[in-house]
């Protein structure tokens, strides 16, 4: 049996990484989607352990000091982070785990878990990204310009990721993610147990 | 466009790596199979550039001293090695290149070409490997025992390869090789040009 892979999934706002993941799971992709923890209050309809694990500030900080948070950030005065426990449980059972997080968190993960596989989702071009953001009709021009600047910074960081997926045709992007997961399961680091088993037999 | 991947393909005698490659190419796998150079005389029917590039000892040694041989070994007093030129030409055109070589040569390649991807083909077990060797009816027991010892040493080196393919069901092994090639084409190191192109557009 292969060990599971820890996949970090990032990409600029508007690149469609959420859609890629949704389609990945809908089309039978096998992985555990890691739920983040946060100290912000749940909104109506949100359930603990579904959208987020909702923690008090004290509980979050205790986890932080016990090294139980793999990466975290603060936003509008609240903590957001990835709890270690559920991630490692799944990996040890041989399941793949996907973390959908920002570039900064991705590098925190790489530091704590050097075996993590960093996948960056790119738009086919920055002009296509702008069209997608404009097409949403949810942000004014200033916000879009800010997002575009952020996207440019993120794309510059992409060169430090392990893999690049281009989200031009959705099905292809999903297939690429699946290919990466399959290839990672063939990595020697995930197959050490098998090598040992072969060697144990005294042929 | 992606840069091509340099795939080093090894495995113990009898693991079926030749069959995997034959089926890989027969089923549309896209890669250039690197032909080795040797100083041994061509046998009847062998053609220069097909089974081997046949070189004089002087020519081979000149290539060696000009760093035009990526890896080499000697066997029965003759040189065998991988000429650099054809390999790099193909890689630069974006083609994948497969080198079918021994473990020792694989590590020479890794030293010269750190971007090389080392794939090891494993038998499902050493007892299965022994059955396959016995089933060939071409070697006596002593030879088989020697091959089994060599296989054990090679499997121990497998942990230093990047990927492990188990050749239990041939079609699965071929599919695994194709998956590795596809995933490698998504590696950031092969897509730097694309990142640059995205960043050049002033969106």
C-alpha cells in the first residue's frame, strides 16, 4: 500500500481552483479535503467541521503553541489555519489530503512537511484572469486591479511550486490533478514499505 | 510548451522492463528511446544507430574526454555508454527521452543531469522474479542464483530512484509509466517558460 500524498492547492483568485476541486471530487477523485479552523464566528447555516472548525481564540492559540496547526494566517483579526490531526490521520491511512490554501500558507506547509506536493493553478493568461474577474460582476474596478496585482505576485511565486496546472479547459485541469496524484502514489518515498516487503522474501 | 523529460529506466534482469517499454511504444507512448554506443563489433544483422552506435575505441574515448558520454560502463573489455548529443537534441525539442540502463549508469546520469527522472521497475516479488527466470529455460541454476543476488542488490538501490513501477499486470505497468511522463510534463521546472509568458502580459 502507498502512503497518501499531502497536496497543497493554490492559485490566484479567479483562476477557478474551487471549480477544479469540485469537479475533481464529482468525477471520482479520491482525496480528503482538509477543513480549516478559524476563530471567526459561524455564519447562519455554517456547521462546525463542515465549512470550518470553529474554535475560540484560546483554543486556537493553545493548538498553535502545541504545534497542532500546520499553517495559519490572520485576516480581519481572526485566525485561520490547518489543524494537523485530521490531515495526518488520513495520510497515515494511505489517503490523499488536499489543502486549498494561499501561497504564504503553502510555504509554511513545505517547511513543516517537506513531503508535501505543491500544486499551483494558473489562468491561461492574466488577461483571461481579468476577464473572469470582470465577468463575475461582484467587484468594482479598484478591487479588480488589486486582485490583479495580487495575482501577479502569486504567479511569480508559482515557480517555487512543484507542479503547474493551467485551468484553460476544466476537464483537462481536473485530469492533470488526477495524474499528479497517481504519479505521486508511485513515488519511491510512498513505496518504501513495498521495497522492504520484496526484500524480506529470501528468494 | 513543456520541456521534455529525461527518464532513466532500470530494473533487475527478468522484471520485464523491455516488455513494458515495447508495450509503451506500441500503445502510443511518446518518447525517444536512446540508443547506446559501444565499441564491440556489430553482430550479423545489427545496424549502426539501430541496436547501437558502433564506435572504435579511439572514437569512444575521445567522446569520453569531451564529456559527450552521459554514462558508461565496460563489459567484456568493451565500452557501452549513452551519447549526449541525441539525448539533448530531443529534450530541447520538447520530447521525452528514455534511457534503459543499469543502476550504476542511472546514478551517473543523475550526477550529470540532476533533472533526470529515475524510474525503477520491480517484480511483484523476488520469488516471482525467480519463477520468471526459471521459466525462460535459458539459464542454469547457478546463473539464476547469481541473477537473483544481483536483483536483490538492485532492489536495495531502488529506494534511491524517484518512482517505483511494479510489473505485475503489464498494462498497469505501462499506464504507470505514461502517468509519470504526463505528471513530469506538469512539473514547474518544465513550465518556467509558460510562467514567464503569463507574467509578460501587462494585465
